[in-house]
């Protein structure tokens, strides 16, 4: 599993990789892959870090658990592989994008275009057993991804942290809010979108914070595939 951790992140996460919890986590995921189907595929587990090298991260968008149905997850939170129907949370994100920034809803939910612009699209847990949500929760991934959040917090330049929903907002204590901007809203899932995600203008707020920091804004528009 470790061979896939991108070089630009290794120096910031090297201490984690040698800790007992991480060795146990690797062993657990390897055993799960031997017995079950695990998503995302092994080569995609660290895609969030691959697409957004440490020095280029300007935004951190935090998700929770990877999608657990076939051919969905590919290592970026909220994103699905090309040709796969966007799940309900992503559909709601597209609705808010349309209202907020005039986004045209594309024919796919493949969000690599965002990641390549410096959005670290990080799930708190990086693997899941097929069709079994939260099956890899509390096995060590959260410690590792907390270390990723801390590493981003240590960047000298301002970063925009996007925390949607109560689970993500618990990570607020890892962020120096005197240096970084935090954009908070309800989670875009159908259970909570109407209670504070719709109308939150999260996407224009992210760009306003980037503009204020003298950084390039995100081009949210996704191409049709």
C-alpha cells in the first residue's frame, strides 16, 4: 500500500508511516482485500494526495467514507469514476453550484478537474468493504488523515478548509483559524442539504477566500465526458 504514497507527501507524513497503528492498518486492509472486494482499487487509495501535491494544495475538502458500490470510488471524496451516475450528495452539490456560480450540470461526476487545481479531496477513511458503509471506520485511517490535515494546516500560506456536516466540523480543532479560512455548511446529503447546504454559497465563498489570499480561483465547471 505504501508504495503508492506520493513523494511530495512522504516527508510530511513519514512519521505516521512508521507508527504501530499504520502497520496494523496496512495489515487490516491487506487481509480485507484477500477476503472481500475493497474500494477504491489499491492503486487509487491515495489519489487525493497524488492529484494535489503538497505544495499545490490551496483548498482541503473533507469527506467521510468512500462510496461503497461498484465502480464508484476512485480516491477523491464525492467523486465517481467516469460513466457512473452521480450519487445524491454530488447531485446536490451540482444544484448548489448551479445556483451559486452558474455551473452547468455535466454528464458525469468525475471531479479530477477540481483536484488538479489544488483541491485536496480527502476522505477521513480511505477504504471500504464493498456494499458495507463505514466497514473500515476506526481502524486507523482517521489518525492518518488527521495527520494529513495537520500537515496542510502547517503550510505557511493560507488554505481554505471546507467542512460540511457535523463529522467534518469535528476537525476544526486541527486548524489554525487565525491563518486559514474555514468554510462550513450542512452536509450535501439528502438528509441535510435543505438544512443549510442549499444556499450556503460554499463555492463562491471558497473562491472569495482564494482571491483574498492572492491565489487563483477554482474553475468549478466540469467538462462533459
